[in-house]
C-alpha cells in the first residue's frame, strides 16, 4: 500500500534530482530515503527513477506517477486543513456586499437568524456594490441582475421572471397597454445599466417577442428606487414578480401589473465569494444563506411561466 511519506520522498527527489538534497530538505537519512523509493517501486511494479552521472531522473513511468503523486498530496493537504477547521471557533466579522432589493426584501431577517445561531459573529452589510471590486474581493457578494466584474467564485441562486408594472394613477391618465408593442408609446422607466431600447418578452405559450421601448427619462441603479418611481406614477417599468409581490403585500395598491400574460427576461440572483479555503465564519454564513432562500424562488413565478 502506498504511504504518504514515501510519496513525499519521491516528489522531492524528482523535483531536486538529488538524493542528498532531498534527504537534507526532508531531514531524513539517505538510507531511509532510498528505502522509501525502493518500496514505491516494489508497490507499483515499475522502475520510477534512473541514475544519471550527476542526478536522478524519472523514467516514463516515473513521470506519469509523479503527476498523480502531486495530486494525491495536494488533496490530502486540503483534507487536513478542512479537518482542522472543525476545531476553529465561528467568530468575528462577516462582511457582505448586498443589493438593496435583497436586503429589504429578504436578507435582513436571514441575517438576524444567523446572528442568533452564532452569537460570537457580527455581520456588516454594505450596499455600495458598484464600487471597485477590490473592495469585496475577500468578502461575500449578493446581487441582482448584471454581475459586477469580479474574480470571485460565482453561483447563480435563482432566475426571477419580471413583469411590467404601473400605478393606478398612471393607468388612469394613459390607459393600459394591450400588447407588448404598445410599450413604445409609454413613459418607460429603465434601470441604470440596461441601455438597450429593446425588450424581449415571452408569453404563456412560449412565444418570444422583441419590442421597442422609449428612452427613459428617469433611471436608477436600484430596484427599490425603480419600484418607488413606478408607484409614484412616473411611468411603467420592469420589476421581478417576487419583489413586486412582497411590495404589494406591504403596500396594497401601490402599483399593479399589466400585460399579465407576458414576462420579460429573468433577472439572476448571484452569490459570489473568494476562491480557495474560506474562513469558517464565511462558510457558515454561505451555508445559512443557501438554506434559507425564499420559498417563492422555487415557484413558477421565479423559474418558469
């Protein structure tokens, strides 16, 4: 059976090309190192190294075996570090950059539950997610829509279908659009960053339609402000059906949906966090988030027609 200490010896000798140098690095005697190499060759049934005038070099079998040894040792080291985190106490500050629409609509209660579970942890929530990505490079990011440029690991938690909404005041002045093509004649509210004047919509039968919308005279970079502009009668605009439903529950009649048989392209919800080994407090927060996603995100208004 292969032994980790023998694999370490083999990798070191291949890297250094010298028995003496590896023996010094590993703090082993040359006889012990030679025995490790001999055991490996007996276990594998292949000659792994050949002696040259001034060095030891791997054979073809040795080269192939070397790449696997590196992977085995790397994975073993990662497993060792992971087990070490079992003794790590979950404490300290977790910094989360978050879209305002998620903070007000869902995340606030989830964070409160997390703090109850882990009394030695504090959570700092920041909403300036349009800033330099270096600010959140080592932290957690939760956002809706277009993903800011980031070198982090990215997970798409959900896709939220969007509908067209307007206030009763707006509809009383301008009437209801009867088809997506009528949107070109409306006062359109656009989220900042969505510069396209074309809107792709899909009906319940799966028919897709690309329609023109007018340039927006009011733009915001947050869905919360988009909802405010719609409810104040400034025009029609898109909102995720999930978020609109929550706002209507809190403020009945603040706006209403039109073109009910149509939805616009879904809005993704992103979870981003650093690559590599995370602090236990960050891993605990991420696991808590994933375990407390809104139930509505699994319903048809979020995933499909």
